[in-house]
C-alpha cells in the first residue's frame, strides 16, 4: 500500500519539478544581458535570497531524491514473482516433431554428378577471341 502511494507521489513530484524548472527565468535572460550589460553579475548570477520559485524547486528536488531512495530501498527488499525463467533445471515440455515426407517440399535430383562453384577453365569456353600469329601485322 505504501509503495503505491510513494509511486504516485513520485510521479506528481517529478512532474511538478519539471514544470517549475521550465517556468523559471534564467539568471541572464533579461534584455540587457544579450547586449553585454550583464557582465557585472558573478559567474552564477547575483547573490541573494531566492524567490518563491527557487525555494519551491529546491524543496521539490529534495522530495524527489528522498522518494527515489525510499522506493529503491523498498524495491531492493521485495521478492519478485516466480516465473518460468527462474527455474531452469526443469526442462520445458518438448513437442513431438511432425513427420513430413521428403518428396513433398523439395524435389531430389538423382544421378547428377557433383557440380562445383569453381568455373572450369576450358579453352573452348573462353570469351577472348583467339588471334593467329599469321594475322598480326609485322
């Protein structure tokens, strides 16, 4: 029961966290920052107390990590349901093979000499025309 409640809370917190991060305006996103006037700020923006949005984002991030760790600890101690892959010592049921006559699928050619994939180098089957030495000009 608590696992399902934490799972729903995890989903809600994650969606709220994404929403709050996307709504916030960046530190240097004002109009002057694009023209070079934002140089007076420090590297990570000006210091100071955070507003409502940054505090809410911090709290949501903390909740997100806490719920993540809680769900991880609960899942680590859970036993999974047994399935057929857990016990591999017991053989599965074997179906009997169906006997198919050999002459149904593929015809068998008998009394044919074995054919090779290597081409035969026979001079009668040469594609290059033969040239007589008497026909060549000197």
